[in-house]
C-alpha cells in the first residue's frame, strides 16, 4: 500500500461524483416497476457503485502500487483495472440491451472487452518499457476491433427498433466511441506509457473526467426518458417498410 500524492484531490472528486451519480440513479429508479426499465437502472447503479468503491480505494491508497520499470518506480493505480474489468462489460450490456442485440453479439462484445482490459492491465504491470508498449498495442487493437464490431452489430439490430430507441442508441454509441478512444491515449501519454509526457496529476484528472462522463453521463442520457425505454424491443412493422 502506497500513499497517493497531490493527485488524490481528483480521486476524491471522482469518489464524490460516482457516489452522487449512484444516489441519483437509485432515487430516479425507486418507483420504476417495469422489469425491462428496472434492468437498465440495475446496470447503471452497479456501474457507478463499483466505480465509487474503486475511486475510494484509490483515494485512500489501497488501490495504488508501485512497479519498477528500467530502475524507475512508477505509481500504478491497479484498482482502475479491477473497476474497468466489471464496469466496461456492464456498459456494453446496457447498450446491447437497448439496441436489442442478440445474445451472441453480447458474448462477443464482453469477450473482446475483457481481453482488452486484461491485456491493458498486463501492460501496466510489465517491467520492460518496450514490452509495455507492445501490450498497449494489443489492447488498443482489441478496442478498435470491439468498436468496429459494436457499430456493425448495432446497425444490424437497428430495424428491430423504434425511431426514438434507434436515435438514443446512436447517441450513446457515439458517446461511447469518443470517450473510450481517449483512454489508450491518456494511458500512453501518462505515467503508464513511461514516455513522461503527462504527469500523474494531470493523468489522474483526465481519467476522472472520462470515467465520470462514461459512467454517470452515459447513465444519465440512457435513463433520461422512460417513454423511450418503454419502447425497447417493440419495433412497429411500419418502421421497416423494406421488409415486404
Ligand atoms: C468507466 C470506464 C471506462 C469506460 C473505461 C474504459 C477503458 C478503456 C477503453 C481502456 C482501454 C485501454 C487500452 C485500449 C490500451 C491499454 C490501456 C487501457 C486499459 C487504458
């Protein structure tokens, strides 16, 4: 167990933000009785709860360790990877359920995602700087393939959706693509990349903002309209005129 430096401020803000998001989702979902809508609340609440625990662990130093790379000690917040291992599959599940994607699509997305986070964690714990970059490349390639597959799978599922569900799916999909692509960039520029471009203080702030928008912001947009969530899986025949 190590002690966080000045970057702890961002970890405390992250803890507070994730906790506030959790409370908001719990309060908003309290009276919801429709099982289909409840599932989106359950997923969103678990996502921010896991992140609250992870941020608290990091802020208090439990989630921090040191890895020696080329004689230099790097501060590595390992709790991020434990968090992402669970929260990123849940985020993908949120989107796949909204889109009405098939079970096989969900398994494929979750499988690629778990591999991406696992190889990213290996990168963070590798002692050789060049090998770290190789693992980063493997993880980033998996992310690119995952995003390609996501776009294709959601397009394929589009004709099973009503217009408003499709539009919400597209908004969330675009949010996810832009936000998720920023993670490998922050990582390689930050402490983990060993290039020394982005100091830990700024890297921690960047991950905190990304995490809050990708979890609380994403959940906020997803749960904004109950009437849209009500239409999940209820495409009208008129929505697919090309089918005759
Ligand atoms: C709420 C947390 C989210 C949405 C986290 C997403 C994280 C990623 C997309 C991380 C990707 C990474 C790579 C593609 C390369 C290596 C390092 C990672 C793990 C930062």
